[in-house]
C-alpha cells in the first residue's frame, strides 16, 4: 500500500479539506472531462449550462464550510493549491452578478449559484457521506454529461467508479510496486526490523521510487514552509472569524502574553501546553478564515502537526532540516495506514478520524525525532489515537470553529504526551496500533450519522448560535 507524503500533506485553503478543497478539485475534474473525449458526446452538441448538487454532509454543513463557494471557484478554473485567498470574494461576486463561469480554455457556461447549486439534504449518495453530482446541459436543457464525485477526506476526490475500484484494491494492497508496501502497522514494523531501517527511511525509499531525493526534500521543505507560514500568519491575525458565530481570534493575544512571560522568566508550570495550544490555534484560526493551510491530514485537524513540530523546533535548539523531513515522513507513514484501514474523514467516522489521526501522526513524528525505535514510534501513535476514540464531529453552525480550534490544541498536547510516554518505554505495549485503527473504523460505523459532520447533533444541537 502506498500513499505519498504529498497525498497526505496538500497545500490548499480553508476552512475544510473535504468540504472546500475536495469540491473545488471535483469541479476542476469535471471541467477536464468536458474538454476530453471520455464521454459519448453527441455530434454537434455543446455544453452550455452547468448544475451541481451537494449531498449528505456536504449538503448539511456546506454553507458553513464554504462548499458552494469552493464549487464556484473550481468551475472558474481555480485550484486549491494556487487560488489566492485575497481574490476569492471578487471571483465569487463576478459569477453571482453575471450568472456565468469562464474557466480558461472553455467557453462561458451558464451557472446561476442560486438555482444551479443545490444543497440536497434529502437524497444522500450511496458511496460516501460527501457526495456531489455535476451535470452539463445543452442550450435546450438536454442532459449531456453527468459525473458523481466523492470527497473522501484530506482533499482526496474520486468518482463513483474509482471508489468501487479502490475498495477492491484494498484486498490487493501488497501488489503495490514500491520496495516496502506496508498496509498495516504490523507490516511496517516487520519491514523496518527486517531491513534495519527507521520508519522514515522506509517511507523515503518508497517515495524515491516516484521522484528524486532532491525533489522529495524540496517538496518536504515546501510543506513545512507552508505550515510554518500559516502559524506566523495566525499569530498576527486579529478580529472576528467569518460565519456569524462572532468567534474572536485569540492566538495573537495569547502569543504576545506568552512572549512577555518568556522574557520575564516567570515560572509557568503549563508552559508546554501553552505553546502547543497557541501554535495549533493560530493554524486553525487561519483555516477558519479561509487562509492558506496544509491538510495534516485534513484542514479541520490542520493545527496538530504544525504545532507539535514548531514546538519541537523552538525548544530543541539542535533541530535540523533533516529532523523536519524525518518528522513529516514518519507522520505520513502513520497517516497512510490509518487512511487505508479506517478513515481520516469526519463525515465518515467523526472527529476521531481527523484530530485523532493528526494526533497519532504528530506523536509518531515527535517520537521519531526523539530517536525512538520503530516500536516506540508505533506505540506513540497508538496512545494518541486511543485517547481520541469515539470523538464526534459536531461543529456548531457547520463552521470549523467551535469546538474545532481548541480541539486541535488538545490534540497537540495529547501528541506530545503520547510521544513522551512511548519514549520512556521499550516499545512493548498492550494494544497494537492496528487494533486501535480497526476500533476507530468500527466505532465510526456504529456512530450515529448526526455526529458525523452534519451539525444536527452534539454541541451543534445544544449550543445556541449567537
């Protein structure tokens, strides 16, 4: 089983990888199909009008997550990794005024957001909770082209046919053509032991079958630069987050207080928690504001890994570029196993799959740069994930703000605690990571749909929006 580190960590925009980045990418894919010959195009027929319907969790929380805006951006040709956040409002306004989308290389298509973008809360699609239907019509209203896409978490988008193929491939994961095709934590540990390599080294060997070492290292640098830049912007941001809840950004004030306390040398028994929390909150406030973030493994959980790595760099003066690469490669190895065997999608398994996965990945990465053995690293990931089991995804008003921002802070704190506990042991432990991942999958299956990113249960149903 092989998922690239750049599949796990993708540069995009907030507030949601599954509800913002995924739908934008789906729109881009649909545009490519229109231009291709991969559909039975009737002679002389031309697509003139587009329609999009959102289903399941996308319908219930799409407004708060900016899903409709993402679809519009995607239909204009904008992509998550390159769209400029400062231009978004102008692009949306132009489509709403004209009723047209003008993607590069295409004719103008009619698209009236108020009528051609439907939030269908009654009709879920069978493949996944985050389903979308894209349709193209001619000038007479005849349907010419239809595609179904699923946003399966972390910015990943697949068609309905690709979903079926992917489910079949899980049974044949060992056939992946990389030197170390581990599909489980047990296989990963066995391969590390047999090859005498660290988890990061296994991951690096696999990655370097797809790209050069220089390309891999440059890509990892870009990921860290984007994460680090997101923290810095979040520490400077002020004001009220969009969406109507009137949630105020807190990271800047907290950071200024911490810096003042640091300069005064006053004792602080919870110093580690404070620094981890402010870094994580900075990222997730940026995400909630629609800024540039990195899926880690999702936008809703984007603060945990950057906060843990920034904390490590601040308080370990000898931290090197190689340490950053080791951290990210190790975290990606764990994230790939979780995604393959369970899910990183809040709409599929609740927030245990988002912040829980991020915390496990961060714990593994931190244990790795603390010279942990593969067994200690696997133990760190298991401890962190175990203590997120059963966590629901219940964002108030469908916004990635409450409880999401603080939840990332706690995920980072748990990651550091898990890594510390694991490093102090010898790697032997009672619950294997694979068992914990399977438990998360089963718990997600059993969890009521109202706790899976629909905002109709949990805190979202019990807190007055004001």
